[in-house]
């Protein structure tokens, strides 16, 4: 975008003859003031932004009803601990975990239920947290990757198995893979390789390290046996 630093005026001649030529209209001059300096531009942006923000605030305030703020407050059971938090009615669990509670081990990639990066356990069953509304999981036991560490600080069997088998490549999908494997082993501590493949089928890996993750799951099952 070009910003003129020198105020100036520009004249534009408008030819207002109609295209059919049936109704000639007298020519006239239109003067366009294009004294647009960077300072004026920024003022305009700030003002309009502030106006929009204040407008949204006023509109939001008008919609608030008594008790609305209280409706946003809830307590989640995360990694065995009650975690009071404020969450909007249309907020996803992935957003709440990462942004409000700082549990950034849960990753968000597609944010629409396709890749599995955001997998967490609800009552020991893997779910995509980007596709769950926070207010719908109030009664559930939520486990994130941060909650897998043993009380003595050691890693879980899945984490240890993944390390021993060098399962991750870039590592971005790893928390989701860990959580899906954890869900599998909690339900079935001695899976076959095919069962492990099925259990991790909802976790995409752009690095294509699928076999390495399966090796990690099978190693974790050995550690648990
Ligand atoms: S980020 Fe949730 S499934 Fe991809
Ligand atoms: S290890 Fe890179 S995306 Fe899976």
C-alpha cells in the first residue's frame, strides 16, 4: 500500500455521458481529496478498531443476563485434579486445555476432527479434544499427556516404549499417538499389532512414522506384561 506523505489534491474528470448516448448529461468535475497520510491511516484503523471493539462489548453486555458469568465457570477433572476454569459456551476442550489451563502438550493441527493431534482420554477412552465442547465434559475424567507421568516422575510405559523404539520423527503428532496408545493399553494391555494399528488409525503422521509408533506400542505392552 502506498502512503502519500505530501498532502495533495487530485482532480478526476468524470465523463457522465450514458452508454447509449440518448440522454447527454453535462460534464462535471469531481474533486477527490486523497490526502491520506500514514498517520491518518493509523488513526483511522485505531479508531475503527476501538469502535468495533466497544460496539462488540456493548452488544455483548446487552446480551448478558444475570448468572451468565457464573454459567461460564466450571470445574474440570483433569489428570486426577479438579481444575476450576472459565470457558465460553462454544469453546472446545482443546482450546480450554491449551489456552486457559496451559496444558499445551495437547496439540491442535487440523482443528476439525481429522488428524488426532489433539487426542485426550475421557474416562480412559481416546477422543479428539478439538471436537468436544468444554461444557459437555464436566462430569468426565480427562487425561492429557501431562497426566501420564508416574507419581515418582518416571515415564509411562507408552512413553518409554516410544522412546526405546525411536517412534517419533518430528514429534508433532506424538502426544496424540501417545494418548491413543494409552487408551488402547488401558482397555487391552496385550494387543496384537493389528489391534494397535486399528487403535492408532485416527492419528495422522505427516512424517509417516506409523510402523515406528506400532513398534513403540508393542514395546509398551511388553513393559506392562
Ligand atoms: S486437531 Fe483435533 S483432530 Fe486434528
Ligand atoms: S512424527 Fe512428524 S508428524 Fe508424526
